[in-house]
């Protein structure tokens, strides 16, 4: 007869090695699917940030031109380091942007785009360029964005081919 208080020594409470292995395999599969998707999302969000910065700079150039009757030929009109309150030095023609939207005169590990004039601006026209740097260079589809003073938008993939519609459209 089986006594109710008797302990059944055959029964254990815990995980077997098979349970642990199945769990690890499921986690590995989910990670293998989720990480590339997440990375792709991050790269696309940085694209949107680069487009926004180019549009902001183009608007600033237009405001500058209204006051000075020509376009600025450097980024002196753009506040480069809002935290310190300092502006760009005379003749700054390029700066870097990081993933938090902060601007820097020099590249650092967090830089995602180099913002520059390409080619050098004139008094009557400009072309702004955002070229991927750092980790953003993994974005092979949209490596370089351009925005011209006449409103024309452009983009190139890592191979130098045009990719304007897909890069500016999403």
C-alpha cells in the first residue's frame, strides 16, 4: 500500500539537459532572426535622421541667402555644439552627426554621417551631402544622401549607383 506521506523518489522537480538544450536552441533561433531585423531598423532610422538634417541645413541656407543675398559657403551659420554654446570655427565645411543627433567637428566612434558640401558651394547654388561613416557604413543601400539648392534629392548605394527613390522614400 502506498502511504500518502511517502516521498516518491523517482519524481524530480527541475530541468533536464534536453529541456535546457531545447530552450537554448529556441533562443538562438529567435536571436538570429531578431538581431538583423533590429539592426536594419536602426540603420533606417539613421537614414531618416540624415535626411532631416539635410533638409534643416537647406532651410538654414535659404534663410541665410535671404539675409545675405547669397548662400553660405561654409557651416558658420550652423550651431555645431549646442551643449557648449560654441559655433563652428570660420570656414568649417564639414561636420559629423552621431546617432543621438549631436553634432561634432571631428569624427568619433559614435559618428554615423559626415555632413559636407559636395562640391564646394557657390553664391548661387549648393549641394549638401550626408555620407555614412562608422557603423552606418553597414547600410549598403543608402550610403550617401544629397540635397541641392534647387530641391533635387539624390542617394547612392555603397557601389556608387543611384538609389534615390528607395532611400528618400522610406
